[in-house]
C-alpha cells in the first residue's frame, strides 16, 4: 500500500511533482496487476486531475469552497447533483460523503449486484483516537 498524506503540500506544478504524478498514474492503472493500492489524502482537491479521475473512492468531509467543489464535481456523476454542495456544507464533524460508483451495495433477487453508481453515501467516521495537534511523540 502506498499512502500519500497531505498531498497538497508537495504535489504542485513543479517538475518533480509532474514526475511523481506520472509515476503514480502508472502505478494506479496497474495496481490490481501489481497487488498495490494507493491512498492519496489531501485537504485541497488541487492535485493533478488525472489522479482524481483515477480514484475509485472519493471521501468528502465538510468544506465550503466553490472552487474545491468545481474541482471535484468534474469527477462525481451523482444523480442528486443539484444539492451536493449543500450536502457537503451541512456535514457535521465526523461525517463524510462517499462517492464510489463501483461499490457493491447488495444483491437483487435475481442475483445481480446493486452498485452505487450515481449515489453519494453519507457515513459517520469514528472518533479520533490519536492526538489532534499535529504533534508527534518523540523519544528523548
């Protein structure tokens, strides 16, 4: 598993970022074949659009920026489009909207799968169990 946290801090429009983005794009496209999974965490959806386009799951916590919404909207094909921004703004602490069109939500009586295509699922995130001040405990 490759995890990139706070990606907005180092994935800019620099030459080094472009190389990283190109490499990650190749890894993500081949992840099933290579047995690799990639998680990119960012507080700003300003990373390369080709990375967002390859996301199989988008988790949105509360935000109020129309620019951020516009960046994400290009990649979310939700049926209830008219109120997505309102739903994001109304999220409480510990809540998120999840978009994952390939998620399987259940089975129909005929055995076919019910997928989450066009659906935004509201989820509750468990309470934090780590420190909330950005500090790390260091050995002395």
